[in-house]
C-alpha cells in the first residue's frame, strides 16, 4: 500500500518525544523503525522482484550507519528522521551505482521519474541516479530546497516536521517543496530526452 507523507502531526502512530526522552540512536531507531520500514517498503515495491536490496535490509543499513555515529547528539525524533532520510538516500544511490557498475550499461532497465512522482510525492518508477544528479545540482542552487526534498521524499517527513527541523515556517517549506518539485520535474524530463 503506497502512502503519502502525512501533514498532520496528530497521527497515533507517530511517537512524540522530548529531548530528554531520546538519549541515543537505539531508542530513536526503535521508535521510528516501523515508519522507516514503511518508507522503504514503498520504494522497494516498485523495484523488480529479484532486487537484491529488500526493505528490511535497507533499514538495517540505515541503523548501522546511524549507530556508528557514537558522538551523535540527537535533539529529537524529527532531527533523527531527517538524518535517516539522508542515509536512505545515500544507501539507495550507492546500491544503484553498484548495480549499474555491475551491468556496465548493459541491458539494465531504466526507470524514470514522471511528473506525477514529484507532484504528489508518489514513488512511481524512479531513476535514482538521475534523481541524485539533479539533487546535487539543486543543492548548489538552493541547499535548503534540496534538504526539503530529501526529508520529504526520502524520509517521508511532514511539512511541519521539516519546518521544525530546519527552523523555518511551514509556509516556507511548502514554497520550497513546490519550487524544488517543479525544478526537478523539468530537469529530469529534460534528462530523459
């Protein structure tokens, strides 16, 4: 079942935590494990059946990456989820690069990002390597817009969570999200030609 990021922070399944309640990676990871696994599931269900990276493996890799940061001082779950979003993106991109390198451009199936994918943050077929290249260009133009896309698209964070994490208003996040989506849609449709 494909899910959209929720813009309501009142969801029963979202665990709220205070700074004093979240002392380490293990506690935070336990709190958001199911949410991260659902995000991974949505990404992976669009992949071929014999895909070598499964949702649980993806989230386990995220855990290993985050738990290896022994000196990390997590402020709250939204900051943790934002960092997890970055880890998910890096792992997916590294996996796609490894697969492409293994096939050396042979008969690999190119999957593309259509306009609907960025319009409503649905996760239809996406060429992650093209998306990553476009995200790198977006980071040069607007680092904040790139962070909004990363947290919203890869992390499934809500507008309000992103606003709190970046210390900006939800209205600013909405604007950044709309502009970045439009730019990425244009960039990726140009790249597909």
